[in-house]
C-alpha cells in the first residue's frame, strides 16, 4: 500500500492510482492544491502494484534512449503557428503529423474557469488549446487510463507533459503497449500550486469587478519571446499579471520539483522540447526577430522517425548538445528558503496576504527594492 510520508518523494503523476484495479487509491489535494495518493485500506489487497509502478526515482526507464540525444534548433515555417505558440512551434509540427495519421494527442488545457488539466485532442482545433505555457501543475485525473484504452484500440497516441508525467505514464503503460505511444516532455522549471492560480484568478476578478475571459502566461505577441510577461483579458478590458514573479522565486513549487530525477539529458521521453535559450551559439539568425525558437532533443529511435517525418515543416539546424544545456537540463530548480514559510502563511492567512507579502506589489516588495538599491550602490563605492 502506498503511503506518502515525504512530499518531496511524490510528483503526483497518478500512475499509482491508475494501476490500482480496485480503485483503492484516490488523488487528494493538500493545502496548496497539489495532488497526492491516498489509499483506502478497506479496498486495498496489498498487491504492491502501486509501489512498483512509481517511476519517480533514479531508476526510471531509459532503455530506448540513445547514448546522448540529437539536438536541434527548430522553428515552424508557418509564422502564424510560431506567433501563437510559446517558442518555435515544434510541438505543432509533431502533433499535426500524429493527428493527420489518425492518432490522438494529449496536452494541457483548461476546464471550469481556467483550471489546468490534461486533455485529449483528435483534431487540430482541439489541439490548439495546448499551445502556450501553463505555469501550474495539470490535473491528470483519468488520463492515464484513457491513454491505455486508446493504445489498446490500436490508436497512435502522442502524450506531452512534464518529464515526471511522461515517466509515470511510460511505467504505467508498460512495454507491451509502448510501440504506438509517443512521449514528448518539456524542459521543466518546476510546477506551481494549483490553488494559488485559482485564488489569483478570483482575486483579480474581485478587484476588477469583472470576469476574466482569456489568459496568457507568457505573452510574446505583446512583449516578445524572451520576455516573461503575463496578460489577461477581462470581459470589459485587459491588463498585466504578476503570477510569474512568484513562479521565478521558486516559492510555490511542488516539493518534488527540488528533487527532480529527470533534470538531465537522459530524458524519460522520445522527444524533448523547450525554449532554446542560447540559440545564438547555434545560429545567430534563426531568432534574430525575437519571435521564438524551439530546442528539440531527439532521445530515441521512435523520436527520430517522427522528427524526420516533420522536418520539412520547420527550419531545422543541428546543435551541439553542450550549447543547449540550460539549467534544468543539468539540475533541478533550487527550492526557495522561504517555501515552507510561504505555505504556512498561505494556509493561515490566505492568498491576499502572501500575494502582498511575497509578490512584486505592496509596501514589503517596495522595501525590498529600496534595500537592494542601497546594497548595490554601497558595493559600487
């Protein structure tokens, strides 16, 4: 029976809940909204499958991997796709091909009022919801079982997600059904808390007196690809967000993000995609317009076959792996020393308190800015 005593040892991928034939495991939220498995002892038969299927460890499956991945800079030739995607629209080229072959694609979208979940797409229109970054951990309820059903029905499935999600799905599916499953992971910085995002939306709407009808975690059309600015639209107008500020403080990540086993080039997927930071070393022209460019790491033979099939849709330039090693391909993000205090304050005082105390607004933030200013100038003297 699975029991989580150390939250940093569970990534919330749902493999354990999915594999339980007796439905003895449910995923329950903690105070921040992160989901953890809870076992019902009255239903559990002590088969041990839940513990066996867990892939959040250093022994995750890389049996199909090349000794090192093929690395590329890639940008879709259709600039409208680049414009509406987070980086260079490599995901669109890959998923277009799978859909055109009659397959299905899983990615991250929204439900309810911008709650972040994984969804299934059978058309390009449905798939387009997966474009763009969503800096919140997605809910995978029921998704792994649906993927297995699709594979048993003979469908080709492309699943995109964080590396811990693809590792969990790979372990759950098993080798027998793996042939038609294409795993695509992202270079992940860490996943913020779902309840913080929920409360932030509610806070903004209350403050504005209006409903939000559209969000963009990183609006490159307005601010450029390299910028990290969020925008949203109210029914009656628009504005700018500050959620990203908390994201980059590493103050509301899932505890397991600081212990990530996949922050290296031995990826648990066929293909890895990301923003290509440091693209200038590979080609000084491919992103001179600041529209965005993808890093693509091809990790397996299956990934190579898919990438070769879609290369004509993109401008592709081979890259040296050493020129692509952004921080989260080398090590996990460091958890903020204020992480525990942040959660305690959130539990005790609520969202508005932590937003003003830890966010980039309010008197405390301004005081920190003043202190930083004087500290910097004293060093220069």
